């Protein structure tokens, strides 16, 4: 991002500078997304005090920090100044393994939809800016462009709008399907990797492996696959690609319930919750008795 934070500038001046020389709507919208993601931090303190929040675009600009609603309002205001139609979308978001199967008011979120060449696309500048820890106590600034004009089917796995039309899908998900689906990471979007089975919980048995299937638009994009668990660091795992399907073998070394993080090209793609049973206890072989008496052999009969 070449243009700096532009402190003490009016919002219209910032928009004009960020979008200068960009005639296409998509290029202007992307430049605004990048500026917001680079220079606005997530306000963890305000996140825990919703009644005290100021979610206006002007507050986000002045303080250079806000919550998800402020990001969405700021992005909408900047897009409109750049002659791009933009809406604020409210709903639910899933981002931790605890969210699989349980979506409630704690998952409230806001993002945007923008109209580019007569087609609506989803945008989440909050997630583009970085990430918080699981308790939303600290924020790590990490720019990610995956949430700009993201694939609508993949975006819908992590964002559920209150108004279903903003899924922008021919066949929208219902809330139950959204709730049980796996957590999606930016690598799934960047590499166009879709889960074949929508359930975010996988079962297995210790000392065995589970094969998980994905559909991929471009198999050549998948160079490596790794997995990490609660009890082990990230490590490569076997995978195969057949036609447009990716098959990942997830080894279960321990029994228990724990999240499984799947990485594609060393970036997070999916999170599942694993329910792993104890290994099968096979009976010990019975010892072969040792004879102590000589064996009586029958006399060999002659051929004649």
C-alpha cells in the first residue's frame, strides 16, 4: 500500500488519493479495501462494551480503530464517495472451532456488499485487516486480500446474513447448514477449495486416519497440505488429487475431542472439530503350548 495513513485528511481527500487513476469500479473498491485494512485497527475494548461503541465512519477515521460495524460503515462511506454502490450487511460469522454447531448473538458481525458492473459481491474489510485472539483481547494486524470479492459459496460458509438474499446464491444455505459447516480460512478462497461434505465435525479412531474430500477448481494451485492439532504443531500429511478432487488423509494419533486445522500451501484453509475414539484393543495371541514329551511317529510304509 503506497499511500500512507493520511492523518488529519478529510475522508473525501483520502478516497480521491487512494482511487486516483483507477477508472474501473473493482480497482477503486479494492484500493479502498486495502487502505481500510492497512490503517484501521480492531478495537477490542469497544468490542466488549457494545452500548458504548461509536460505529460511525467518522469515529473510525479519527481514532483509526473500530469494531466490525465501524469497518462496514467506513467502507460503505468511502465506496459511495468513489461512486460505488455499497450496502452494510448484518448477520453472523464463524471463525473459531467453538462456533461449529453453535451460532448465537456472540457471533454477530457486519460486512459489505458492493455492486460492480451490475453484479453484487461480498467484502469483509474487518477480516482483511487482521485477526483477534479467541477472547477478543488482542488484535494482530495482518492484511489479507481474500475477503475482497470472495467466492460467494465459500464466503457463505463463514458469513450468514440476516436477510438471506445477501448470500447472493441461487440456492441459499439455511442457518442450520451454516451452523454445522466447517470454519473456512483464506487459503480455501485463494485456492478455490470447496468441501464435498458440509459437516464441520469429523469422527475417527486413534491410530487410524480419516480421508476428507474437497473439490478444487484448479488442482495445480495445491502444492502442499499440512495439518495441526491442539496437541501437535503443523506437519505435512498425505494427500492425493484425482481430476478436480483433493483427498487429504488426516491421521489421528490420540483419542479425544479437538480441532483439526488444515493448511493449503502453508496457509489456513479449514478447521474441523474431531471426535476421536480410543483405538481398538485387539486380544493378545494365545501362547503356543510347548510339548515336553517326545512325539510318537507312525512307521513309514514302504512302496512295495
